[in-house]
C-alpha cells in the first residue's frame, strides 16, 4: 500500500517544556504513553503508545485487573476512573494489567494507544 507510514504504536515528538527520562509517562495532546528514551529539552524522543508498563499509582485505592484508569496530572499518577480534575486524562483502553493493593505506589498498566479525553 503506497500510503502506509507505520503501525502507529510510537510517536516521535520533541521534549517541549523540560527534559524527559526514559520510562517517564508522557502526555502528547490526548495521547498518553511511555518515553522510550531520555531527551533534553527541545530534542526528539519516541513515546510508546501501546504495551504494559509499571507506572506511578495513586495510593489509597486498590485496582482490580482490567479496571479502567485515568492519568491524574496534578499528582502525576494513575488512578481508577472517577471524577477527573482539570488537566486529567481519561483514555479508553488504559487499564490495570493486574490487580494492585491500595498501599502500592506503582501498578502495571496496559496502554492501548487509543486517545483519551482531556478535562
């Protein structure tokens, strides 16, 4: 097919406001993913939009396997879908890969690559 570009699992973007660390959760518009490498401010890097990663989790609530999750911008953690605050992203297909306890500071999350809704 002449117009095919790539599978779409990875976005190449520039580190806009600050440096980016490999493994960091990155928000690009309404896409959310994981930085594949580190980059200085202004340098390009790739964001993986699909896969399963260990990420920061809001403590105080447990996750069940397959539970829908959202990115809480104010705390830079993932939490169960609820009432989002301004700047939070609820993305279809971001789910808990395995259960996590309420005291856990990290959790395994599955990213599907589906853009979310920014509040």
